[in-house]
């Protein structure tokens, strides 16, 4: 059976998992818009969270801060991004996380995309971790590293040559894929043809039309992704699922479980 959960607040991650009936949860270890990583805001620290998760049978995933962009050609963004990613990976290892979700990042209109892909390779080369880096597809941006399938293919060609490249996985976000112009009926097969794996699914409906480039998550059944396509992606991927919708996500978890059988 597919494990299904949601993104929750770290301070009571296991309590939230129990309240939601979740098998797995995703957390931020720091403010997603900040460059500093504070002490872990969980009573008892990393060891307590790791132990509580194990006792509850809940798998933990970490989402890296949004500010991280290891693809950037700007030293003042790329170098701090690498340092912050290493800190997040260290924190994820301490809590026993199954993976760290990282956005693919982007370059600028004046850059060759190849520079961004190679910067990703260098970032993986330099990373010291036993936790998988799970690169997530993004919804918009003409210069994104992971919006279009052809860009993901080039990105994968780069990161798999890095030392530690075999520890790089993929997070497929349904809202991002829909907004990015993927055909959801074939998205899983297309991604697997490139990466050989899908490690995690971010299951989200979309407020906006297909190909919009808009990253606007909404609860299942209230957006524009047809039900059969959304459920079909989750079923075909067969990977753990994190819901990142709105408000109380217990109904979304129940909705998905019911349709997956």
C-alpha cells in the first residue's frame, strides 16, 4: 500500500501525523525563505523526533528552503545555497529522514542552461550525506532546470555523473507537472524513462489551467486537474505521497486513499 501523508509543522510533527491519519509527513527544518537554520524546534531535539517517528511508524521527509538555488551562476546565491543545503542534509540525517526535497532551481536569461546543470553536478559532488536528494519538478520559469522534460533529461545527465549521483532521486509534483505542461496520463512513464525512479509524489490539485506555469495548490476536487489523471499519477508512481494542499488535509488523505483502494 502507498504511504500517504502531508506537509506539517515540525514542532508537533508526530502529533499532526496521528491527527491526520498519516503514514508519512514532510517538514521544514528552517524558515523556507531564510538562509539560517535554527536549533530544531522539536521538544527533545533530533533524537526525540527520530525516536517518536519510529515509535509511531511515521516516515519523515524534509523540504529544503525555497531560497536554495544551486544552479545559479551568481556566486552570492550559489555558494550560500550549497552551504545551506549541506546544513539541511545534516539535519535530515539526524532525524532519520527518508529524503530531502530540493527545487530544481534556475539560471537567468543571460546564462547557458548547461551552466546550471553543471552547477548541480558540482553541488552533488561536494555534498556529504547519507540521505537522498530528491529533486522536484517546478511549475514555471523559462530558465528553470526542472520544468520541462527535456530540461530534466539534461539535469539528470549532469547529476548522475557526480560523485554521489546514485543517491539523487526525484519528487514528482502533480500541480507543478500540470502547470508545467506535462501530459499527466504519461508523466510517470516519461519521468521514469529519464530518471529511472520516482521516490516521492507531491499530490496536489491545481487552481489554474494546464500549462499555466502557476504554482497554486488547491484541495482535491476543487481544482482543474481531472480526478482520473491525479489519481492515475499517484497509482502509477507507487511512491510515498505528501499532500501540500490547503488547511486541514485529513479529507485530502482520505479522498486519495479511497480512490486508490
